[in-house]
C-alpha cells in the first residue's frame, strides 16, 4: 500500500484522472485500516506481553533487593520510560492513520467509513488515556534522554523490541532418564555445532518474532507523508510535554471517545432493534472513565470546589444511560447524591457556626440528594438506592428538627409549611423506607428522632401544650426506640438506651395531670435498675480481680458509678432525675414526694416511691 501511495503521490496533478483520484482515496482508506489492524493485532499484544514480563522481573528484583534499592529504582524507571515510549510510538502510527483517513471529507467519512473512523478514535483514545495515567510531576524524567525527540522515541522502541524479541532460550536438551536407566542405543545424525554452521544464533530461538518485525517499522520514516506527520501536534517535540502538564492526553482521549460514539448519540437504538455493540462498548468505557475521574475529584475537592466533580458525574450518568448500563447509571447517581449531601452538610454547618437560618437553598441541596436516590431506585427497579434514599430523608429531617425551636419556616422561601411539618414529613418517609428494608436499627433511630421532634416543638416560644394525640404518638416512638436497644443488649448500646428512656421521661413530663414528675423519675429509675443488673451480671461472670473491678473500664465511658466492684448508679440518668425533681419542686406540684426522691437521687440510693409516701 505504501508503494502504491508513493507511486500515486509522484504523479502530477494534471495527469491524475478521476479513476486515479478514486484509487488514491481507496488506497488511503485501506492504508488507515491496515495501520489500525497493525496496532490492534500486533502492537498492543506485543506491548502487553512485554509489560507482563518486565513487571514480573521488577517484582523479582524488588523481592531480592528491596523496593528502595538502587537496582529496583533503576529497573522501575527504565520500565516506566520504555512503557511510555511504546505508547507514544503507537500514537505516532495512529496519527499516520488519521492523516491518511483525512483525505476523505467529513460527510463521506461519517457515511461510508464510520466504522473505521470509530475504531481509529477508540484505539487512539485508549492510547492517550494510557499516557494520561503518568503523573504530570514526573514529565521531566519521563522525557529525558532519547525520549526528548520523536526520532529518539522510535529508536528506543526499536532497540527495546529487538533486544526483547531476540532474547532467546537455548534449545532444551533431553534430561537424563529417572533412576539412572540407560537409553536405548540408537545411531543418530551428528548435530552441527554453531561454530561449524557459521550461525551464532542457530542454537537459540527468537523469544518473540513479532517484536523483531515491529522493531524494523519506524512510523516516522515511511517515505510517504513523513513531513506532515512530524508537524502533527501529537508528534511535535516541543508540544509533547503538554500531554501531561496541561492535561491534553486526557482531554483528547475523552474527545476521541465521544467522537467514536457520535453515531450512537445521533440515532440511539430503538426498542427491539440491535444496537451497535462496538459503539456501546466505547460508551461504557467513556462512562466508567468519567466515573473514575469523578471519584478522584471527590477525593481531592476542598471547600466549595465541587463543580468539576458534579460535571464529571453527570457525564458518567449520561453515558451509562446511553450505553444501556442501568445498574451502573444508578451507582453514579448515588455518587452524585453523596456530592449533593456534602454540599448541603457544608452549607448547613457554616450556617450553624454563623447562627444563620436554614434557607430554601440549603433545603434544595438536600432535596437534590433525595431526588438522585429516587432516580437510582427507578433505574435499577428498586435494587439500588433505597437505603441511601432513606438516609437522605433522615439526614434532612434531623437538620430541620434541630432548628425548630428557633425558626418557624425556611428562610427566603415561599413555602407555607413549617420546619416541624417538613421534618415530620421526611422522618415519616425515612421510617417507611427503613421498614421496607427491614432495618430495625435505623427504625429505632427514626423513632427516637420523631419522639425528639415533639419535644423540640415544645421549646418554641409561646408553644401550646402538647395535644393528647401528639403526646401518645411521641411516647409510642420513644418507647419503640427504647425497646429495640433493650432487645439488642442495652449494655452494649448503653448511650442509646439511656437517651431513649430520657426522651420517654421528658414526654411523660408533658402530660397535663398531677404527679407526672414522680412518674418520669420512677420510669428512669426502672431503666437504671435494668442497666445496673446487666452491668453487674457481666462483672460477676468475668474473672477480674477486685482491683480491676473497682477501676472504671474504658467501655463504661462514665456511664456507671461503681462501689466495691459493683455498678451502683448511672450518672446520666441521675442527672436527668435531678433535673425533673428540681423542675417539679419549682412548679410546686407534689413537692414532698419530689424532695424525697431528690434526696435519694443525690445520695445515689435506690429509688422507691414507698419510702417517700
């Protein structure tokens, strides 16, 4: 094909007939196709085989001398440089194919040679993406020595392929038979020694014959279009470092992948039709590439610099959907929901530090997180996103509930709904979703926060007493939460157990009748008795010494007051009992009984209503 191209290129323009012009176009297309086949069927397999062997050799050197040894560092540096040289050498060949295909007009290429153009874009995208994986801060070392020029790169690759390809292994001689048995005596033809044959390599076989042939093929010296190739921006020596320093390798890789899927984007396969599988493969590749870049951006982001990560995730979702990969499209949406959640949490924490109100903009960020989860559930037919959606509702509800005492409605919003109503709505959705998922732990958490929301409403200035229906519902939530922690070992979840019972006691205080203070205190006393019994049972079953028993364990975390190795009181519950007693005494209700209970609380005695009556 190159001979034909040389012949046709040396003809004067006036001598070329329409038949010869058509022939030239056909040869250019065939030449581009042959280069793509060369790269796919020879260059890439050879490179993969070489890389596997070199990596194995490097691991052996590291194992023998250590990763920080001079031998290991030298081997890794040479491997990295030669690997980049192979990729650049492959890129030079593909640039030649691109120049050859450029003889066709854009319209004709899209209609008649769109598969060839797609394959070229894909393999060039693969090559550039491979180059983009080298760190930008290592460019100076990477492009040193022969790597500084295109000719040096081709020479380095030629020498490397030739050395590796000719690295033969001596022909295997038949090993002696086991047991020392003598072989059958047979007359054989005398073997010719290398010295007699005059061939120094006759006793060896080439390690990789394909590599030997490839070493003789220089993409810069084909005597056809060489000057135009050297002027290509991907081949020029002065612009090569821009592939890494300016991120040109990754940008061009993405652009080539998108161009490879142009036909798929223009005319997506309809239902029942067979889609172009090669284009779908490129679309999936592009989607995963965008997703990986987005994940890296999520790790690197700081402050409010999340726009790039969001755009990458949106691109990844677009290409996942286009390629028909609904499952991974749902996972990308979940990553996007996490990004929105980070933004919302950051905005909310900043507002809390500055004592600012909860705004409509902050609420919308939380809602974007919820919407991404709901879309993920829809795309995956409920396989993905339900749990994340439940947590998204729970997260926004908690943020709303803590603002209820100081803020009635969202700032800068036209909504008539109060914060308490919004929080209750999202708590209800989270409760329903966790119930569908059979997640009892998170159900207990939802019950706890829904009970706490009723208490937060009572902190609003001028709040009316809690209605009987509201109080009954809140008590039911608080008791369900407490019951779960008791079932799941109250000692292991002591803080949650205590917090739930404290909510029950505070709700009991909200009842509109006499003696609610004593009832709340005795409820906490019963909870304390259960917790102390569990703690002492565990202590007695162990093999600790008396000194160890009297020393507070790190697991207690200030939860128990111990005397002579036994837990005698739970300080968090005692503090709450004391607060309830003081509040009741100030109100002047059931003062004598509350005073007696208060004395027992302060002395860490076991509480009993009989002793106070």
